[in-house]
């Protein structure tokens, strides 16, 4: 189908406050929160306890600006399809609250400032990883993979794995096996997190010819893939126990929360197989809760003697 880049609203005059809210919306605050959830706990793990609080603050600020830059670039590049999707029709580039030029300048400023900030306040490795995450999300995922393959979120999701490396390197100035285990964990977690969402909005993706798995495969096929990746995610989470010497809190959390995540994945598949309403958003929200609780245990575990 022909896709227009024209915003729905071209003549509306927006107040200063509305424009500010539009720029904030460009940063995808909810996604940013999830990325930071996987950054700070790893800093506790890397420090073997409580890390330097100034370093945590500096890393959070730099990571937030980096994630905001990637999200803003993504909205700028996807504005032609966002106008046709119910889920994205109220984004600021669609409504006209932010101009394309304004969004592009905003994205570049955040990218440059975040890299310089991390270079000055942390170290060169952390700054390089941050810049690499922006590049991967914007170029590899948004520009190359997203509109070409149903495996887009699998490989494009690598961008969301960088925060664990960033958190570790900010503390140690180097990388080691524990952050790479967590990197793989998030890589495996991303498909069962996002594919249920793409099931919910499959009609939107069909309308704009974006081959998300939830739109190209049947609910039962997607459900089976969600199960496989959920099991792999939980298995990877348990690998951290011997690799990082994790204690009782993390081990129990990985088993209990992982078991719940797997249960919800099987529930989605079973409902799809039996022709019932799949309710994919239940798995989507469960995946967020699972990752949040798991990484909370990553932060708490080094603080306890058992």
C-alpha cells in the first residue's frame, strides 16, 4: 500500500507545554524505564554490593539520554507508518506536535550529548557501548530489519541487550561473562515479550506491510514460538547462578518468576490451539513484570550474605 508521511494534523497550533510533552513522548518513557531496570541492578552485581551512587546517577542519566535518542530516531524514521496504525496514531510526529526536523535535531543532540556525557563521567567503553546501542536500534533494526523480515525483533532486539553491558562496564571499565549471560537472557526474552504485542496489533502491521511474526503467523504458531523462547530465557537465567556465583535470593527468584513466565506462555499457546481468545497482552505484561523482578533480585542478591 502507498504510505504517506503527512501528519493527521497540519494546521493545529500547539502550546509550548504541548510541544514539550510531544518531545517527551518521542523518548518512549516506558521503554526507557525498562532499559534502566536492566542497567542499575547489573551495577550492583559488578560492584559486589552497593556501587558508587554518583556513578549510578551518571550512568542512568547517560543511558536515559541514549535510549531517548534511539527512540526518537525510531519515531522519526517510522512516521510514515505510524500515521496508519491505531497503536501509534497519537505519536507527536503524527499529530504534528513535533516537526520532523525538530525530531531529527532532537535525536542527534541526545545521541551526541549522551555519548560525551558517558565518556566524561564513566569511561570510553561505556560510551562506545551506548553509541553502539543507538546505531543497532536505529540502523540495524529500524532501517534494515523491521520492514524486511519477520525475524526483525529477534535480531533487532539486540539493541535492548546493551544496557547490561553498559552497567557492568561503567563499574569495572571492562566486560566479563556475567553481563554476557544477561545479554543473552534479554536477547531470548525480547521475542516472547514483543510477539504477543504484535498479535494484539496484527491488523495494524498488516496494514503497513511490516512483517511482525504476530501478523504473519497463526496465533498457535506464535504461541509455540513464545513458549520455546520463554523456556530458553529461564534456562539462561539459571546459567547466571554458577557463572556469577549468585546466592539464594536470585536462584529462588529465577525459578519462581521464571516458572510463572513459562506458565503464562503455555497458557497463551493452549488458548490459541483450542480456538479461544488468546489474550496475548497478558503475556506481554507478565514478561515485563518477570524481567523487572528478576533484575531486582540481581541487585538484592549481592547485598545479602546468602
